C-alpha cells in the first residue's frame, strides 16, 4: 500500500475553478468601485446600493459551485486505513483508477499472501454515498450554512463546510442493539420491562442498563451525530429500566421515577453497612465527546456479573462475615481476581474455595486479606462455616 501511494499521489493542490475565479474577480471590481464612491462626498447612495445588490447576486452564484476543479487530472491522492482484517482505501481520482487499485490488491492478496477478498464487502462507493467501516457510516458532508468572516480586513461571508469526511451512526445498528437488549419497540417508541432481570437487585438492574448504554455509546462517540441518533434509544432504555423496577416492586411507574429523581438526575441509593452509596443512571448528557485514545473502546461490557443474585456482592458485604475465617466483627475488604482461569487448582485453600464457589470475589476480614496478598494466609484458619458454605455452593 505504501508503494501504491507513492506511485499514485501527485500534485500539491487542486487547480482553481475558472468560473469561480471569474465570479471572484467580478466581485473584487465591484467592491473597488464601492470604495471609490465612498471617498467621493457627492456620491449617489443609490449607486452604492445597486452595486451591493450585484455583489450579492454574483456571490450567490459563486457559492453554488466548488472553488477548485474537482476533476483536475494533475491532482491525485491515495489513503489506506486498516483495522485487523478490515481495510478501507480512499482515492481522489476516477472510477477507472479505483478499479485498477482493487485489481492490484486482489492480485497481491491471492499471489503473495494466498488470501481472498470478501466479495460481499468489497466494492467502490462514491464519497457522497458513503460506505460501512467498523460499524460506522463513512461519507462526506457539505453544509448549507453561511458564516461571517474577516478576509483581508473586509467583512464577508463563506460556506462553513464543504466535502468534509464524517463518521455517522447507522440507524440499523441502533435498532438492532435495542432489539437485542429487549428495551422495547424501536419503531413505535414503546418501551418494555425485562423479565430476565426481575430476580436481580435494584443495584444489579441499574448497573446492567448503565453498562450496556455506556459501552454502546462510548463506541460510537466518534460519530458527529451520536447524540441525535441515540436519543431515541436512551428514551426506550430509561423507561424500560423504570418499568422493570416498577414490575419488581409492584409499584406504579410514576412512583419509581419520583423515587429515583434527585436534582435533575435519576439516582439509586443503597446501603453497604452504615454507608449510603449512589448509582447515577447513565444519560446522553454524561457522554464525554473527547476521542478515545485507548483500545478499551472496542471491548463490549460484560453484564453477566450483574445477573446472578446468588453471588451478589452487595448482600455478601452486608452479611459482615469473613468468607474464609468466619469472623463477623471488624473491617472487611473484597479480594478480586481477573478471571478464575488464572487460579491454578490444588495450591492453597482460598484458591480452592473460590474455584468451588465459581466466584471471582471473596469478602475477607482485613487480617485475612493482608495475609492473602502477602502469601501468608494459613489453611488452618479456614472456618467450618466457610467449608460448609463452599460445599453447598
């Protein structure tokens, strides 16, 4: 691709559009006439007004055409973008040249790498039509908005955006996500509760919705229309959340919304021991539009950790009992491992206990936790309570 780019690119910039330049020259001459009339104290104001009307008419025709020659044969550009096994090639040139590039790429893949192009995904698209790449719609945009500007000491107007490449959120992706998460009917804008979450606690339900919405939104936050396109999805998701909580507690929707609403936000309060904690329902206004610079944006959130009430961390913390030695007084902490596969069976008692329970977390007293992190947790300290509960689970 680097060799193709070096052999394809030519020219520093596109040639000027002669018709656009002719209109600019006419406007320049008329403005100089106006400046001369302004210096003459006996000048007719009606003449200045007529000249300004002529400038407006000419400028209107000038703004309807491009300022450069879009078909300039002396200007060519080649761009290449790849992510994993998907790649996108941008070409400023003719369709015939684009066909030649595809043929060269197909030949190189078959002969040198022994790979084949996916014919379903391979094709030529005009920039105005756009194409799908990594779940985004990529296409150019030209705005109709006219902005005021200061050019060479003179106030004038110009077009705000012309032929700018932007990323867009596809409508079908949003609709498919809404259906997959069972938020409701996307077309009719009718939300629905989720029966699969009724056995979970309020903390787990809100955390599940937050993780799903935050993960999907963070992936598409590079799109220029992310907030306008996801507004419908968030409406359905929030009312799906409220209906799920209302169905769980057998209360009205209005009562649930009033209970959660605090200072313009929807916040769930819960207790861990004597401490009151809060979870804020994720909304579009909480989205930070700064571009993501890490690979975490591609990782879809795992909400399975919120759906198993038997291993609910909140209940285990409120139990105020060490799950290893069984002590029920003092300060408690949670030991967490990244994944159970990292624990090698047959080593220590606490590792066997976590594997038997199929849990990645263990609530420990402060003494047991410090001994565990330092590798000095003795096996004799495991209580009868822990052994019995481990066998039951």
